């Protein structure tokens, strides 16, 4: 944890030096909420059975936007961080230190995940205060459980994409595209039921679907999120060890090839 804290402190210092970019990112998130708020006023008659317990389409989309922020950080944060280290020439200096592959993977994803969680909380707060999002029945313990297990399960995708960046350099683009596609197909801003029949089973089988459904259940009904947390824990148990093995193997291969400093 000392190692992870060191990575987070370093990355926070870098991020803090770009205050305008941070504020702009928050402003863009609010504008995103406003887009779906006005869409929801245009399409009011959405069947409640399709909205995973959400009282309106806007409530459905607001949680989808917030959770997507966390999913993007968990599934692509490591790849983006490693790519930035490659471009700034600091990755070689980092990996020559006595840092384990686990410490490197968790440390580099620390600040992106913490920052994404804070932004998601701000988006939901603003939606509640400014746009009348109703979360009076929320189970906050359940919401925290869903967020935590979602981050753990989906971090496996981020660790795997980090391994790809070590080997193929510009694979962070693939990681970003994959995170976007998963969110789109698994119910981020529209129900899976509107997908073509051949795509629905794919969307329903994705771990992101359980993240979206679990958080909506925890915030809007206060119950029914336990099954989603269980499903996410099973994904984590299988995918995280495999991803860590792949990351360690990729790091070893990059060191052997002498390609750490290449970008």
C-alpha cells in the first residue's frame, strides 16, 4: 500500500498542475448529463420494465454515465498511464526499481480510479441537486459494494490492456475502444432490450451489465443488487489472476527485448 500511495501521490501532483483540464472535464460531464436530461424530456413514455428499476430514462442514463466513468478508469486507466509513461520517457526508470508487476499495475491505476469515483459521485450529486434525480430509496452500502466489486472485476481488463501496451505500444486505443463498446452494448445509456436479437446475449453476458444493473438497483430500489455483486466477484476471481499473469509476462518480455523505452 505504501507503493500504491507513492504512485497516487506522484500522479496527483502531475494532474493538479493541469487545473483547467480537470475543471473542463467536470464541466463536460455535466453537459453530458444535460444532454440526456433533455432527451428524457423528449421521450417520456419509456417502459419502466426496461429501466432496471430507474424511475425515468434520465435516471437510467445518469447512473450509466457515472458508472461508465468508473468503468473507463478501471478498464483503460492502466493502459493510458503506461502509454503516458512511454511518451514522457519515465517508464524505463520506473520498471528498473524494485517494483513488482502487481505493485506497478495497481499503483498506476490508483489515481485514475480514485479520480473517476470522485467524478461519478459529483455527477450524481449534481444530477440530484440540479436535475431532480430521485435516489431517496438508495442503499449506499450496496452502491459502494457494486462500485468496489465492479472496479476489481473490470481492473482485469485494464491490466490486460496494460500488458498489450507494453508489447504493442499504441494498444491504449484498443483499450479505450473496448471500454466504450462494452458500455454501449451492456446498458450504459439505453436498455439492452433495444439491441438487435443477435446482440442481446452478448450485452447480457458482459461484466459491465452487472455493474450497471447493480448500481441502478442499489440507488433506485435499495435491493436486488446482491446477485450482481456475486456475478462480478466470479468475474474477478477468474479474470484478475489471468490478467496479472499476462501483465507480468508482458513486462518480462519487454525487458528481455529492451523495448521498455520504445514508444
